[in-house]
C-alpha cells in the first residue's frame, strides 16, 4: 500500500451510511446468517481477503494441499449459520476476527479438516489456489512473523480490490486507456513515464494529465476508506485501521 497517501486521507464516511457496510451487516445479523444480505456480505469479504489466510497457513508450515483443505474447510464452517456468533462488535475488525478464528480452527480441526480431501462436498467458495500458491512462492523471503505477514498481505489485498474497482469505474466511463496509462501513479513507486510522456500518449495537455492524476488519487483514497469501512464495525475504527495497514504495508 503506497505510504505517500497517508496524510492525505481525511475522514469522510458518515455514520448514517456506515450501518450498510459489509461487516456491520454481518454483525447486525448476529446468529442469523441465513439472510441473503448477511450471507452475501460475508461471502464478499471472504472472497476478497482469502489469500492472506492461505498464505498464513503456508507460513506456519502447512503444505500447499493442507493449506488448501484447511482454508476451504474454514470458510465452510464460517459460512454456516451461527458461525460468527463469537465476533465482538465492540472490537469488531474483520481482519482480527478472521485470523483469530482461523488460528483456533487450524489448532482444533486440523485432522478432521485435512481428512476431507478433494472429491468431497463442493467447496464453500471458488478460490484459485494454484495461482495463490504461485504467488506465495514468488514472494521474497522475509523474517516477519506469520501474523505480521498476514497484515501486510491484507493491506495488499485491500489495495488490489480498490484498484480493480477503479479499473471497472474507468472502463464504464470510457476511460480505460487513461486509467491504464495513469495507474502507475497510484502504486507508490516511481512511474516510468513523466506527465509530459503520458500527455503525448493520451494526446492531451500536460495540465489535463495533472488534473486527471489528482482526481484519480482522490478517488483512490475515497475507495480505500470505503473498503476499510466494510471490514470494521464502527466509523471510529476506520482511521485507526487505515493507519495500521499503512504501517504494516510499509514494513516490507
């Protein structure tokens, strides 16, 4: 996650809108995850942030096969009715709840979960484990603890989600070429092209590029806050979670 945006991200989310975010919907459902809204909300969260869980299991020494089996079994249990009853709304960060729940599950359900190999019931979620394992193997070796790596990967997954949403928005608005050209300015790395180069490539003025980058960064910041809001239980936690994830991503 690019650290350059840290100071520029200002509070925006209104408390009145906050109750409709995903983790709040799940917590509000309590023990009744049978409702379509709560199940959809939890499924979307799991599909967005499953890779940090799989990588955490691999970092703890589980084989690729056991990591896959445990991840799928964990999500199957999580998506069952009453599975979220232990979540504490007062401290309700989805990130923390998910990791704690996985650690408990892996410690107590290892034998049973890994005994249910492929060919059993349909998996709870459709997850691309082959790509995930390739990504895990390509990551630089680190001295981080598995818990620290989990938080860093969570931050990366969040940014990837935001960038994908931006891509969809720009494509819908007929500005896919602009987004492709200006996307490097969101990564926190030094772009390979200058504003002048981008202006030539897009056949617009350099001033137009500066305005477009400014707007793109502002939309990026807004979407980051919105995505974080989906994973905490109150608007008061958004800024703290944002600062923490920025710091976690910066340790790399």
